[in-house]
C-alpha cells in the first residue's frame, strides 16, 4: 500500500468520511471541512508513528500539508 493510500485510509476511518464523493487525495482537507486543527495533530501523530519519521514545526511552516498528496509528499521526502 502506498504512503498516500495509507494516509487516505486513516483519514477516511478516523474522521468517518466513508465514501463521500467530495473526498479525494487532492481535496483541501481543512477548507472542505473533513479535518479541523485537532485532526491535523492526529494526522501528524499517525504519520510519525506509522512511518517512523518526525514532522517538525519547520516542516509545517515550509511545506503545505493540506491534501493527502501533499502530506504523502512530505512523508516520502523523509523516508
């Protein structure tokens, strides 16, 4: 399973998105209302634990992480 698939699956399950047709790997998770700021913290914790990486405050400031694909790109750059 790819990095983006694992992240997408986690978000779908954790935030009870299910089969919402508006949810995809390119949608803005926050603007579309799928995830709030507390959810962002959960996503960071998930990727840190799952992929054994560290997402720093600098990463959060430097790289957009608003879509599944953007989050996956940051994760892949750290692997």
